[in-house]
C-alpha cells in the first residue's frame, strides 16, 4: 500500500501520519505538496491535521482550492480511499466531498486532550480492524471541531450508517459531557454515501505506535491496508475500491 499525504502550508500532523503508515504498518508513504498535480500512484490519500493556509477565512476554506485538491477530488469521486483528519475533515467538507460543516467549538475554546470514541460502524474500509461498539481513546486538538448539519442530513447519515465514530464516555455512552466541542449527536466521524471517504476530528495517527503508549488509532490504518489488499486481489474482477461495507 502506498499512502499519499497532502502537505499544505500550515499542516502539522503530516509527519505523524507518515510514521503511522511506515512504522505502524511497515507500508510506503509519500508527501504530496499542495502545488502538485500528481498523486504519485497513491492507493490512499490522507489530508492531515494542522492549520492549512493559516485557517484564514474558515478552516479548510483556502486549502480546498489548492492545485492538489483537483486531483484529490477526482480521486475521491472516482472511488479512491480518502481520509481527512481534523483539518483534513474540514477541507473535505469545504470541498463538498462530505456533508455538513465544522464550526467553532462550543465555548469557543481550543480543546487538546484524549477523548472517548465509540465505533459506530465497523463495516467500512476504515474500521474493519475494530468491532462495533469498541471504545477507543484518541486525542483531539482543534478549535473548529463542532460538526453541524441540517436535521435532514443528520437523519440521513444515521439511517445510512454513515456515522462511523461518536464521542462517548467511559461506559460507551454518547453523553453531552463526553462531547468535547458540541458536535451534533456527538458525531466525531462520517463517511460519504459510497463509503470511500472518511472525515474525523480526532487524531488516530497520534495513538498508532506503541512508543506513544496507546495504539487505539492504528486500526484505522490497518483497515485501510486490508481494503487495499482486498481490492488488489479482486480489482480485476470489477470489485470497488471501497470494499468493506459499502485531521485544528
């Protein structure tokens, strides 16, 4: 598996993703500069966390128009596995690859700490290494992480099982107290209708190596590897890339 990690001016979690892939999985990763027009044969594209273009206007609003995003949008709309973490989630929403928006946290404070994360759907290309209901401990670091959408959109996400991660307490309950930013329905991560694009605010790459004291996030990358391997085995028979079930 080759993972392409987009580097915008202001990205600061790109190296964390690189290490999660190369050290956590032993797979290949390459950086993709924001002015490039080449995804360099990546099997998976990751938009990492940070403050792309200084998060001027709105978080992710300027990055959405960078040259590399033309390639990312084509790749994602063509079924390519695409992961947006934190600022990357914001970029995906700005690019209309995912519904809804990320706005200022409730309380207007930057939040940086571990959160409880419940796996809502373990049948996606990003979560097959987990089981439904698993409770993970993953770091957040964002000021604009409150996921909002119209009620009809939220209902659609729920009905189609596209809510992949939800903020939860130590008992696995999605309580208001467990919600670090006021996100609607405690939503922490969602997919598109086709299941090949995931956006989430918490940082799985920061808990992906044993040296970090926690590997709860490694499953996201293990799941991607399994999806790519499955597609490689069956792709010639017409199987879709998003084979399973279907980031500031």
